C-alpha cells in the first residue's frame, strides 16, 4: 500500500500520531530502538530527519535499520537535499512557504526532483509553515523563515489557503523542534477554517504533553508530531502510548 493511501485510510478511523526521530539527537545506534518502541506504543508512522547533520551513508544506514524494526511507514522529513534516502517509504516534499530564501521555497525542490524520480520515492507534497516561536529554533534559523505571528492567525490562514490552491496535500504547522511553546490554537483553528477538510493539517514543535496534543486535534489538526519529548524520557513506549491514546481518541 502506498503511504498516502495508508494516511487517508487511517484518518478515516482516527487522527494520526507521528514520532520524529532526529538521529543526531537520539544517537544513530539508538534510532532503531526508539522507532521500535514508538511503534509498540502506537505511533502511526516514523519520521526521520533533522535540520543539520542527517545525511548520506549514515542516513541510509539508519533508515534501513529502522525499517527492519517497524511495520509502520518510515517517512523522510528532510532539512535539505542531503536528507534523502532511497530506503525510506516516502518523503514529505517540503516547501517552506514563509522563508525569505527562495531556495527553501522552490530551489531545493527542483534540485531534489531528479533524485526522487531516480529513487522512485513516494512524494507527499507538503507546505511547511513556521510559526512563532520558530525564530528561536534551528528550523526557523536555517530556513530563514519569517515566523507567522501568534496574534495574527489570519496570516497563517492565507498561506495555508495558498498552499491549498497550489495543490499541496499537507500543511505542516511548525513551531520548531524544542520550541518553548507549541503552535497557537488560534493559528490551527484559522488554518482549518480557511482550507476546509483538505489539505490535511500536521502540527508539530513544542508539544510536550498528551493533553496539548489532543488540544491541537480539537482545534483542527489531522496529525500530531512529537520529537523532543521522546528524546528526553526513559520509557519511550509508555510515553508514546500516552500520546497515541490522546490523539487517537480525540475528535477533530
């Protein structure tokens, strides 16, 4: 089954919960173990990527080892063209729409397209929008983004609507890995109202409790991503299970 079909079918049952693994943070040898425990805890997919450092043969090795441990989709979440591996199941084909640098809007996409075609990787077109406090995170800094302000949710809504008209399948609202607070509920709600039921909305960054994860779903998220919280705990399986229960049981 294609990853996109899996996403659509799963969303008919419940909202999605993805665990993001940054091998630079978890450790390259620990990443497969983290992925296995995340799946056992109820994660619907494993995202692999990072803003810097995750690339080349090391990335290929991690992806292959992760796939040996899990049955759920392994999806690339690349910070740049170097974050591509032919061994993954799919890739979030990200365009950082609110970047000041056209390289992150369309340049890296053009450069990577022939590689993705050669690798026959399933591509999931994803509009990436960095919100406050993204300016304090690596994603915002490296991507040269103008973080969308919390007090002006209509700005995020207009970007999301543009993403819908362009034809993106996903809109990823990102506060940034390790952000001091998550994407504001007003932004999530405004984006949901603007775009209707589609594209699907992913929310990530700064989500540290199951209650906050469920809250984002209630305000309109179709999928929740956590990364840092999994890096900081001893019992990964139970931590993931608490998030999965909260996300899966919440009505959008």
